[in-house]
C-alpha cells in the first residue's frame, strides 16, 4: 500500500543516514568484536540435539530469505538479523556423493545423519549399495544418529513439511536402495522377491520413534482407502497393495502407552504433551502445503509442530534428538518458484527461534544446515530496500528488465524466438516462475558447499570446511551417543583452559589433564 511504501522509504532513508557516519560501522564492529572475545567454549555434554535441516537452503536462498524476512516486517531487509544469523559457530560442508558431483537429498541425508557418504537416491546404505538394486542392500546398512540417540536412552522425533517417508526424514530410520519406495506399491516385484521392504513399513518397525510429524497418509493405508480430509480425491487415497494399515499397526504397537494419531489441527492442538508418550501426526496424503497456502484451521505451522515435538520429547531426563526439516524449500526451487522457497525458509527460521526459546543452550546442541543448494542467482545491482522478489533497476542489452533472482535452469525458461518476455508489468506474486537460462521441467540441484551453523555444547566442532559425513560424528561426540564416547568419560583434555600468566593455574590444569588421561586409560582397560 502507499502508506507502507512511504514507511519503508523513511526507514531506508534513516538507515542510510546513520550508515553515512563512519562511527556507525566502527561502533557496530567494536561490539561484535567484544562479543567474540568474550565468548567461552561450551564443552558440556549435550543432553539434547536439535537439528534443523533446510532442504535446498543454499547460501543464496539463505541471504535472500534474510532480506525477505526484514521486508515482511516493513524494513529494508538487508540488515535484518535472522535467528540463524545469531549462531556463533559457522562452517561449510561439501555435498558431493560417492557417484555424483552434485548430490540429492537421499545421499546427503545419509552423509549428515549416518556419517557415511553414499550414492544418489540411496537411503541409509553405504556406497557399496546401488540405486534401485535390492540385492545390494544386505550387509550395507548404516544407522543414523537418531537410532544412536534412541539406543542411548534418549527420546527421538522427526518433524517435516514433506511426507515423513521423504528422503530426509526417511534416512533417520530406513535402509532403502531407492528413496522412491514410499510404499510397497512403489516397489518393483524383483525387489519384493529379494526381500526388500518399503519405507513406510520401516517407519513403524525399525526404530521406536517417539514423535512423527509431517505428511504421507496415503502410503500408510490399503489401496483405495478414502482419505479423511479429501474423500472424493482418488489421488489422495491409500496406495498399499499388501492390504496393511500401518497407522492401525502403529497404534497396536503402542498399547499400554499414551499414543495419539492425529490428521488435523483440532486434534493436534488437543494433544497434551505432558501426558503423551507417542505422537504420529500426518496432516496430508502426501507433502504438506506450502506455508503461504497453508490452511491454519487444518494444518499447524512448522513452528507449532516443532514446539509440540520438543514439549513431548523434553520430558525424558536423558534428553532427546529431534530432526526438523523445512523440506518444501527444495520443492519450491524445483518448481522455479523463488517466492515460495523464501517464505518456506522464513518459516523454518521462525521454528528455529521457537526451538531456542524452549531449550537451554547450556545443555542443547542446536545445528542448522542445508543438504544441498539450487542454481539460484542474486544479481543486478538492486537498490537498498528494493523487493528481493522484484526487478533490477538496470535493463539488459535487449532493452528489457530482469528480476533480481533467477535460476540457471528450470521451468521458468521463457525465451521464445530468441527473445525474453517483457517483465515491466510482472508482479511479485507467489505463482511467478523466475526466468531460467536452460529449459527443464524441474530445476536441478547445485553443487556448492552449504553452510553449517551451531550453538550450544561443543558447537565449536562445527567450523572450517568439512565433508558432510563429519556432521553426524560431531553431533554424536557432543552428546555421547554412538561409538565415540570419549566426551562423557570424565573430564577431557580439550575442556581444560590454561592461563599461561598464572603458574598455579597452569599446574592445576596440567594435573587435571594427567588425571583425565588416567581416567580414560582406566575406562579403556
């Protein structure tokens, strides 16, 4: 509206006026520097691991979403501080898979959740497994940090904006030569003969997961079963050919416990975390709706689902592991819809804020990262405060404008007879497809490194440029789950700080180090 535009103009002018003064930047840098100097390493054992995964949330998406978040708050946007921006420890992860230079969500999830790189489209299996070949599964299974946490006595959960059988959440519990084997109906007959099982059946069988929230109802029920929300939609009906109702089976497995299955927001809101042992919430037949198209009367936001999950899991005195995936960032990018992708990223950032609010940093390791990126570019010298979804003030050599955000490939390819469309009247609508250089039905992934952000116990381990498979091992070490338990075997060498200007402190630190070594040796013996 004109009034909002006027307000935004005033805000930008005030901001620019301040920034013209060199002291503005010096003062800001001084505060940031002092904050870094005052920072102490948190070497506690992580009671909880809160892991946020932005599927397809590359650096360009991250930056553009920061600007959008500010502009949604009537700010210019560039100087906005997202919740993710407050994480003091930042590193990069290399995303290639064993067989491809640019990876997918299955191979990357196996890396950062299981600590082992694998091949494209493969879930929870080592690189010895082959895409779609069931016979290569046996003996090549690798387990995830969710299972390591469960085996250590912690409560565990998955929250996603996609179907719970999708690549990222599925990797926490399943082993599959194909990420696409959502139900038995998706499997070739040869795979069934060779003894492989679908991802949905593994969801209720492999690991005892306390909280399961997302979509994917149709993969859990017999073929033709009417969906409770869309009974007339044939595409939403059950898919299973084996006649099993996995939702009913899950409920029977939880007899004696307080276990709730819900599919709508009314029933979800009625679930009391204090009196709930297990929760399965499946809000759509497939993936959830994009945040800007979500019906708040039927489906909760990712912030609400994150909160419910944490409140249920944190009752365990041994702590919890929770994966929260903003999975539709990736799906919006595949469609060439930057508007949707950025709003999904803002929604994930809001969920991260809720996660930090509900947990204590002294005992909770919170990690935020992407699995891979997309070929989204941010270009054209737009002015400060200009809509991130708008056009560059510069025109191209064909004497027509272009948008600030574009894709390297995808469905937004619009060059006809060598000419681009005239964008002068194009609005920043949610349905607009950004221009793409190469015509494809679906935008591909891209292969650059992705950011890894961390705060809490042992967050300093997430620094530098690392293989993506390192992430699972670093999280496990911090929480003393999995195979490497050195961090919980009494005081450890890296937690000892020596003051070189204080001889007494140095002697005490040396003694502490010797005692630590002796304790470790005793444990090993």
